């Protein structure tokens, strides 16, 4: 098979891969742009022209199956490139001696990275996932004169490290090009149909998934005021869902402890205690459990929360009370940076739901709920702004909002008969607590 037959199948927009002598060639865009195929075909051509060491890299590679090894094998087979010898962990060109190797950067120790010093071309696939640390080790390792780094990426957010360092302000040795599915003459009809459906039904996602735009910037609010105001409007919802209490306990310097009582689509009320010590908070919580029989109480185990939890457990309330560590690993670890991001996002979904939801009207609650900015980590997981930043802006800690989001710590199934309606009425009419409402 002649190389010009392969070249003829590489879309025009990728011609600089073979012609430009820039050190860095970065292609970005949405799904189906033809990046992976064009990179694979171009490298197979280069590997037939002279002896090259080509490293196919990504941030994480648990097995060679995660890499572009399979795609390269498919392209070799498609073009009947019998000069390529496919081995277990590498691909070799029998005539030129070119070699393709495959590595994950994150788990490769520095010694092994050093073995990349002789690399002629490094192909970084999924460039949006490369951490700053990996890049800082890799860039000076690819040091051979005339060596090149090819990067294919679908941007995740504004702050993807490779985007910021290389593409946002490219220097004269960096070539950057955007390519989307409509630039790919080989894009399957099926992919085009999926893209069009997404454009019609989820325009924001379309921009990200198919046009390669980053997800909204880190300054985006997680919860917008319109959602909260909609939940403030008085409605007549009679819920028989399990009653859940979220308990945000005063941390050392802060002095507000907040209970939030939510039952399905109705958040009934908030109770705020000030200057209560561990035992008094536990006493109060125990009285709420006795009076309202919640299915679950989720309490923040940070600060003095762990002490309150221990007291409640020692009083035989282990079945009802759960300690939640905001900084711990999320249940959906692939979507959320930590538990805090997961709970807040569950609360956002509740507020954004098509069904009616009810929140007690309170401007402080609105301010707190809308105070949190979101971003994404380099794995594309939702990450929330640091609490200290929020405190600075708000002038206080978002305790009401934290108590509310705690009621979304995990799904709760009914274990005992649902609370009687009278207990809901009691919740509304009971003015005996020291609460805010
Ligand atoms: N040269 C080619 N010959 C045949 N089909 C091709 C060619 N290039 C691309 N395609 C088709 O287009 C599809 C999308 O290409 P590719 O996977 O390279 O896109 P991508 O930009 O890497 O995007 P993604 O994020 O979806 O992987 C491929 O699955 C394949 O069906
Ligand atoms: Mg691809």
C-alpha cells in the first residue's frame, strides 16, 4: 500500500500533521472530528518513511486496551500494511525499524518517563485530561532535536492545563486547529444524527460535546436565583415521602447550628441554634428525632460534628443518624470531585426538577444557595469553590444551604410507615423551638 493512498484518506484540515514543522500540533474539537483516525494514519505514514520512536501517551492507561493501540491495529489491517508487526505491547515497522510504544503518564514513575527521551513524536490523546504535573515532567523529556508533540483533545473546561499553557496563546512553534464532526468527510451518518438530536434537545450540551466548547467557566453559579424563587412560591404539596433532617453543626469559630427538615419535594423548615455545645446539640437533635421520627438525620461530621454523632450513637440512634464528611469521596466518584459537590448538585437537581418543589421563603437562604461557584477538575468532575471564598463573599458561612444540601447526602428509602399528616401539620405550626421560623 502506497503512502499517498493513506494520505488521500486524511482530511485536508489535518495536512499540517505531515507538512508543518511546528514542535507542538494541537487539534481540538467535539466528538467525531476525525482527530484520532487522522493522527493514527499520519503516524503510520511517518513510521514508514524513516525510523522513528513514537510514544502514544495519555494521562491514565490501566491497560494497553485504554490506548490508541487498537485503533492503530485497525488502521494497519484496513490498509493491509504488512510492513507493520503488531506485538503484545508495541508496534514495529519491519522495514524502517520505527517503533510505537504506549504509556499512561500519571502512574509512570519518573525513571520510566526518562525512557521517553529518545522519542521523535509523542501523541497525547485525550489532552484535556493531562495534568499540569504530567506536562511539566513530559515536556522537557521529549527533548530530541526535531521532536514533536501531537495533541488531540476535546476541551473539558476553560482551565484544562494543556489548553491554558499551549493553545490559549500559542507561540510560533505551536500549531493549533479546531475540527468538528462537520469537518470530517468520513463522519458516520449515525454520529451526525446524534449530534443533530443533541442540538435540538440539549443545546448547551451540544456546544460542549459536538462543537468542542469548554463547559461553562469556573465563575458559573451552581444554583441560580430563578430556581430558588420558583421554590419559594407557596404551593400545596402534601408529601408522604420519608422525613430527612440535614444538620450542619457550628464549627469552631462559627456559631450557627442549623437543622433542615425536608420531606420529598417539600422542605418544611430550618431551625437555627446559636452557641450550643456538643451535648446540647445532641439533646436537641434527639428531641427532634423523638417528635418527628425522621427516617434519617445526616449530620456534618467535620469540626465538633463528630462529637455530636458519637453522643447520638451512644444513645442508640445509630439506625437514624449518619455522619457525612463533605470532603470524602463522592458516591458517584466519576462525576463529582467529592461528597460536597455531589450533595450540592443533588440539591440543584431537586430545585431544577420539572416537579413542583417548596422551600420556606428566606432571602438569606437564597443568597447562600446562589453563592457557590462551580468548576471541573481535570477528570471532568464537578468541583465547588472553596468554602473560604464563599464565606468572604457572603460575610458568613452558608450554614442554611449546607443543612439543606445535607438532606441529599444519599437516597433514603422508607423503612417504617410514612409519617402521619398530623406530624407535617405539627411541623408547620410548631413554634416552640428556638428556630428561625
Ligand atoms: N480516514 C477515515 N476513514 C474512515 N472513517 C473515518 C476516517 N476518519 C474518521 N472516520 C470516522 O469518523 C469517526 C470519528 O473519527 P474520530 O474517532 O477520529 O474522531 P475524534 O475527533 O477523535 O472524536 P472522538 O472524540 O469521537 O473520538 C470514526 O469513528 C470513523 O467512523
Ligand atoms: Mg478520538
